[in-house]
């Protein structure tokens, strides 16, 4: 565990940037270089034996799909922090506010505990890599406007506007 993580303390929320050398904390009061593509949250509690492997998996996927994306790390060991973050269990990964597990339904119980995932390969202690990849690849960048049609409407195949008309 790095000194920065230890200094963050129990129940603290820290933003980490992932690079080729692993996670590193942003200097206090300084912004990251480059655009923030997504808001990624990593929630865990201290006694979870799976959170380190989940974080390593997240870092690998970010490095491949969305390099430089910062990760907000939330230690939800304190029940008040768990409640405030609607923590369904450890580890939890959210991209742009959405749990990476397809079809996730909030259980409404935010007691710090381990979480299992119903993956295509059966119950697992980590989310499926494909879920992380899909969430990072398809999530809208933070601050991006919603997709809209142009004023001209949807694109039509060339020549389709002339069908049925005589020249």
C-alpha cells in the first residue's frame, strides 16, 4: 500500500490516475493533464479479500480502453460512508454513475460486505472483464451533450429522396 493511500485514511475518497506504472494520486489542488473521459468509481471495504484483484483488473482495462482515466477510490468500511455512496458490496465499480454489472438492481442494503457477481462463467468474486470493457467503451464521456439528430434529420441513402419523383 502506498503512503498516499495510507494517508487517505479510512472512509476517505481519493482520486487516482492510472498510468503504465499503476495508480498514482493527483497532487492536492491540481487538475489532471488531458481530458477526463469518464467518471470511474471503485468502492471497497477493508476486509474484502477481492478488492485488490478487482482494482488490478480495473487498471488493466482502463490502460487498454481509456488510458489516463482517473479513478475515484472510496473506502466504504465505515457504514455511514457505505450508506452515503449506496454501496452494494465490495468490490463495486461504476462508470459514469452506473454499476458495470448488466441489469444491476440496487439492493437497498448498504452494509459493508463482500459482493459476488453472476457472470457468464458462474458466480465470481470479481466483475467480468467484458463488463468493464463494455462500460468504458460505450459510456458517454462526462460533460458530453446527449446525441441528437441533425436538423436535416437522419441520413438517407443516396438517391432515396428522388425515389418516386419524376424529373
